[in-house]
């Protein structure tokens, strides 16, 4: 009987603290905002104008602001059109000779091609070789490759006898 009474008392404390926390976190925000709204002073149109004049600012309505921003955007577009267009840099072609010796793994070959900037991703070439059952067909030897070649072309070069 003593244990069940203590359990009941503990459960009551937990429930009571939960209710108090809920009321505290949910109820005080509403009361504070209502109290602040009641104590806030009304600002008049003349006070706003006086402040703006003192700060050297001007108030305009949204329509005029949109119109001014629209005019500014068209001026920006005109200057962008008048500006000379820059020529994109021509992509340099990187050429290298791949030396594949006996015992070199396909991963080592693809990593080398990536480090030499022949391909962008070694995983891309490795996945291509795997998906086309060419991973075990990489032949040892010296192969000329360049960065203009596609993944399929590089795969064909290194798997040809």
C-alpha cells in the first residue's frame, strides 16, 4: 500500500509540473504581447514626417518605389547589353601516356587518369568499365589519351589488345 501511494504521489507531481510548464510557456507570451500593445504609444503622421526630415530621408508609396526600381532595372539591363561580352576561355586539351604494367589495378589506372586531369571522376570510368564487363579486360601497355576523349573512348583504348 505504501509503494502505490508513493507512485501516485510521484505521478501527481509529474502531471502538475507538466501543466505548470504548459501554462507558463503558452500563456505568458499572449499576456506580454497584450500588455505591450496597451502600453505602446500611438505614433502620428506628423511625428513620422518630422523624424524623416531630421534624418534626411523621404517616404514614398509602394507604387512609386516599384516604378523607380523598374527604371533602375532597365538601366542595369542597358549597361549589361552595352558591356562587351567576355570570350570564354578555350578548354585546354591535356594529353598523356598511360603506362599500364602487369599487376596494376583498374582503380589505379582510373585514379591516375583523374590526377592527370584526363577525366573528371575516376569513379565514373570505373563504373563504366564495371557496367560493361570491361574491368578485367584492361590490357597492359602504353596508351595515348587526352581530355577531349569520352569515357567510352578511353575505355576502348585501354581495353583494346
